[in-house]
C-alpha cells in the first residue's frame, strides 16, 4: 500500500531556532501534499496545501513566512518552522494524495520548543 | 462551509461489546466520506471510506454506511478488541477538491 514517511519523528529545539520536517511518499508520486497541525486531544487543522513545483496554498490564519513549505519533487515536501517559539509546539502531520485520490498520512512529527 | 460533527468521547467499552460512533456532516454537493484511526503517538491511518450515497465502507470488522438522507456516516463494529483503542476521526472531502475536513475525533478505550 501507499506509504508516507516523516522525519524526524520527534524534535526538541530552543526558542528562536528553525526546524525542518520532511514528508516523503515512498512508493508513489504525489503532486499534492498537505500539512496539518494537531494540538493535544484535538482534531487536525489543515495548515497548507503543497503542490509540486509551485507555491503552497496556506489556510487562513497560517503565517506563510513562519511555516515555509517547499515541494521540490514528486516525493518530497518540507515544512520549516522558522524562529520557533513554545507556542509552535505541536504534532505536525503530513499527508500525500495517492492512488485513488486517497490521502495517505505520515506518522507525524512531535515538535517541542523550549 | 463544510463541517463534520462526531460524538464526544471518550467512549469506554468492554472487550467484545458493540461499538457505534456517530458522525454527521454538512457539505454542498456529494462529498466522499472517510473514517481514519489514530493510534497513540502515530499519524492517521485510513480505516474505510465511501464515495456515494448508500455505499458501505468496511475494514477490519468496522463498517459505515453513507446515508445521504440523514447526512450521516456512523462507524460500527460488532465486537471490539483492546487493540481497537485509539482515536477515530470522521472526515469528508468534496469531490471538487482534495481538502479533508475532519471531525473533532472520538477516543475509544476498550477494557479487557
């Protein structure tokens, strides 16, 4: 089946630093990937839609300069949290549109900003 | 806009009990409907889906039927196991786009 990986699975960083999260589709090509944020015991909130070779589309209220998204190839999208602060601590999940138009989700990346 | 409403949890059941998690939606057109499951510390996994009215999605003993007349997609399982303990998310996707709209999630706890 379609598999999506994320790296790292967990990251701890100091306030003010930047963190890059990778999302890869391992056995299929994905022209579209999605980035979600999930707060504890809450649902997933779509942050942005990432399209290969073009600029990402951000949801209302998501700062594009804060959350940089790059979809440089058909199997890789990256999310960079710039100048991270404690309020950015969250679980970040990516998904990729795969076979049958189904979204396949990565295992998530837990970010803790100290 | 689109929205998905799930019953609030947690839902606590004994092993082998019958499970129902309610899900209703609001959307224009004819959306596709999904159930995703999230095990502790992991991302979401697609559990089942239905793409048109009266379709029944099924997987691993779970079932859900797309009911357009009641705008519902309730998740059911006849006999739950401890390993089913997880958070279950109902979601919809309007066919015109690929964005998923999620419900708030329902935590299921199954006790031996």
